[in-house]
C-alpha cells in the first residue's frame, strides 16, 4: 500500500514545480482513464458493443495505459505516485 501524495508546488524551484504539476495532471488523466476503462468493461459485459468495437476499445485502452507509463516515467513518477490524499475521505484513486 502506497502513501498518496499531498500536492505542494514551490513556484521558485522550476523542476519540482514541473514535476508536481505533471503529477497532478497525470493523476487527473489516470482517474479519467480508469473511469473510461470501467465504462468500456460495463458496456462489453452488457453486450451493447459489437465484437469489433470491443476489440478496438481494448486496444485503445492498452495503448493509453502504455502511454501513461511513458509519461509518468518522463517525469520520474511511478503509477503509484499518481494519487491524491483527500485526508479523511481517503485517496482519489482506489488502491488495488
């Protein structure tokens, strides 16, 4: 279990500021990616997409997942770093 981040950006030091901003943006993108993945799985399970559409969805989600790893790595982040500690509410992204 990893500790979620609390975001603080020091505008006077460019590198940590860029990394902090990248982490925040990638966290939002990761949240949207997870929501899209759940929606796609739900649609496939209920049979509201064709086999061809399901195949395209799967390929698209796999490429997006790979791209997220690339972008996180570019900023020295791990996927586990892409979470926000919401205090008493827990974390933004569900922990596996």
